[in-house]
C-alpha cells in the first residue's frame, strides 16, 4: 500500500513551499525507501524553508528505518 503525504510551509497566509513523499520498494536496492519531492517558491528560497521541511521528512524516514530518494 502506498501512502502519499503532503506537507506545506506557510507564512502570513501564503504557501511558501511543499514537500510530497510516499513509501516505495526498490528491487534494485532490496528494500523500502521514501520517495521525496519538494519545492519552495523562489522568493522564499535561501531562508531555510526547504531545509526545515526536509529535516522533518528525514525524521519520519529514520523513525521508519527508510532511506530517502
């Protein structure tokens, strides 16, 4: 079962960025992993928004013993 999750960062009622992730299985690597996609609006880049979102997802991956791709 694939569970797709979506997170977003907001400030002042505006969406600054998003992170999308779901669990997959890799026959090539021989195990499950977390497939991740993210984007931060250009004017909010270099402010740590993407880093904060990815750190949150990384914590989830570590808790589930999954690699991230």
